[in-house]
């Protein structure tokens, strides 16, 4: 429920602070007084684009803020998803627009993206304007109305899940066909590439091993000389380090008995001797084992030439990438070899899902047809008292290609009399008739679901007298069914029906033109309705008539 609206420095509104209540409320005021400006401000809380030209002249920023009771709307998941504090009894939406062109949006004092504000705002307020009557041109809107009355949301959800699954598998089928068709075009070339790689008998990581071995063979003389000289220095017969170190160990060992402080040094020297003697043996072994094999060198060079050539040809960096490419070609060729069976299996999967979709879509059609009968009866009951006594209204459901909302094409057919043939309502109904159709539809929907606060912007265009009274009664009844309805009207019959009456006026002040909005007392309502009846020159008869209208309602 819409509880409070606060506006500051928005166009000709310097400051406005107004409270709203459950039930049916009306807003009146002369043309140009600022009613549309208030609606524009509210639309900013529903995600509309901001314009710094709307800031009141001479001010740096404007602010629009609204408070809502959302305890009946089951919106806690929205706040959890967007990491915003959830207060069901006082939800606050706020927009700030600055003269530099920037704007900010807040939900419960938490900065929020405009998309989140739009998502939430559209669930809290429904502004019905002449523009929204164009929805009757849209098939999706008409289908949505039928689904609301059918209360088939769980069935729609099941169908959409199944349909999305079907579309994914159907897309896989098409991609498979395209891949196989493309593969057939390149099959000979891919087989040539695969055979070339297979014949090379590549081994993972072999390139690094071969390159290291090549490095050793290429520097054989240098390595051999290094090992020989090292061995000579360590274990040479005349000045070998190992023998010298052994003698040093013996010398220290011989004096440690008479010189105990050498014990630790003797142990360390002995440890070094043992380690160096072991190193000397390994050096000697390496020296004896290393050998130059020109045949092996040629083999390695030839093998690396093959590898480098393949890497250059296939634009890869190493053998492992060549092996990856070989496996990819193997998989692609296997797909081509088994293409008929692969396509057949995928066709079975897609066909099975399609049949399930068609079954669910058929169930949807049945529910929609049942709901359509109810809509037709209820619309006739509502439209006849609204000045269209011979009205015809039919919900036409025809087949269409399967889509994410089923296989039903919905069209509302209308005729204002019994002699004219039924045609799509948007094509044959007048502006006033379309307004009455939309009011009747929303009245019907309001008995089925929790609608947000509905603001009717001059839905009474093109009607008067008894018809206006019937429209007022319908909006009043909508407001009584746990809904909140606000109507901006120029008709006294509708203004008198409201439980709460607000007036918008404009006046010239020292700081410029200002628009004001106030809630009227009973006496003020009499004056306002009398002015609507007789104009600015209020007569005694108009006052009496206004009083009578208020008492009657």
C-alpha cells in the first residue's frame, strides 16, 4: 500500500508531503494544476529516466520519496537477492536528481541500481494512463490476463522449464548437424592431418628430453675434458685432493689424544673426507660412462626435425599441443564416422522433450479456455452497466507455433452492439470504450490476485452521467477488496465516490509558480465538487447537488 509521498524542488513543486490510505481515493484539480507532474515524479520511483531540467529553477537538486506497506506482497526474496534491509511495514523508495545531470536511487536508504528500483516499483504501483490502453494492442498482455484468471502460474512455470530444456536440446541438434556438415566438407583434410600426426608417433614431453640429450652430445668434448680434469684433481696419484685430505685427517687424528680441542675439527675433517671421496667416485663413474655416439646424435637431430616441422606446420609450441590437436581430430573424425547415429540419438532426445512440451501446452490451452469463458461472462456483466448495453466480448484462442508461453494466440474481440461483427478490441473500440474495457479487466483481475496500488489517470475520459457513476462504483469496489485505488478525475460523480479526496492547485508566489496538493475536508469536498459541477462561479444549486452526491456515496 502507498502510504506517503514526499516531493521537494521538482518542477513547480517546491515541497509536497501527502499521506494516502487504503480503499478508493480521488485526485481532482484544474488542467495544468500539476497532477501530471505528480505522476511523473511517482514514475521516477518506478525506474523512469531522470532529467535535470525537472529540478525547480534555482535549486541544486530535487528529491522524490515514497513509503509503502508491502507486508502483503511477498517480496522478501527481492530484498535478500539485492542485499537490502527488509522492512515490510515501511519500505522507502527515493530518487535524488542533481543539477549536474547525475541522479541516485535508494531502497530503504541503501543505494540501488535503477534496474532494481524499476523491478520493485512496478510491483508496488500500477499507473494506468491513456498510454497503457495501448496494451490492448499487445497479444502478450491479453494472454497474461487470461493466465491470471486461469491461475495457471505453476503450470506455466512447469511448461517454461520443459520448453527451455527442449530448446537447448533442439539447439544442440542443430549445432551437431552444422558441425557434421562442416566436418564432411573438411573430412579429407582432417584425415590427412590426423594420419600425419599419428605416423609421427609422438610421445608426451619427449621434445624436452631429446633437446637435453642433444645438448649433451653436442658438447661431448667439453664435458669429457671437464670430468677428466676434475677426476685428476680429486684423485690424481701425485697431488690428488682426496689423498691429501686423507693425510690431513691422519695428522689431526694423531694429535687429538694429546690435544683434545682438535676432536671436533677431526670429526668435521673426516666428514668432509668421506663426502669428497664419494664425489670422486661418482665423477670417475661419469667419466667412464660418457661416450660419444654419432649415430644417436643423428637420430636425435632427425627426430627433432620432424617435431619442429610439425609444430611449425600446425602453429603450436610443443609436442603436448600436437598431441592435443591429434586427439581433437580423432574426436571430430569419430563424430563424422558416427554422425548418423549421433543425429538419430539427439533427435530422439529433442522429440521426446517436444512431446512433453506439447502435452503441457495442451493442458495450458484447456485451462485458458475455461478461464476465457469466465472472462467473457464477467466482462459482459461489467461493461453493460458502463453504457454499452448491447456489448459483445469474446476471448478468441487460436493455435500458434510453440513458444515459451505455450501454443495459444489470444485476442480480445469486441463489438459495441449486437449487429456489428466481433473484431479485435483495439481496432473497433472508441477511446472511451477502451477505457471501460481496461477498467473492467483490472476490476476482474483484482478479484484474483494482489494487485499493486492502481492509479487511474483520467480513465473516465469520454464518459459522463450514469456511466461515470458505474465506473466510480467499480473503482470503489476494487478499493474495498484489500486493494488501494487512486483515480485522477474531472468528473464529479467519481470525485464524490472516493473515500479520500485530494485537490491539486496552482498559485503564483514571490518565488514563482507553485503546485500544491492537499487532502480535503468534507466542507472542502463540497466546494470542490460544486466547482466541478458549475465551474468557478459556484451556485447554490451546485452546492446542493455536490452535497447530495457526497451523501449518496
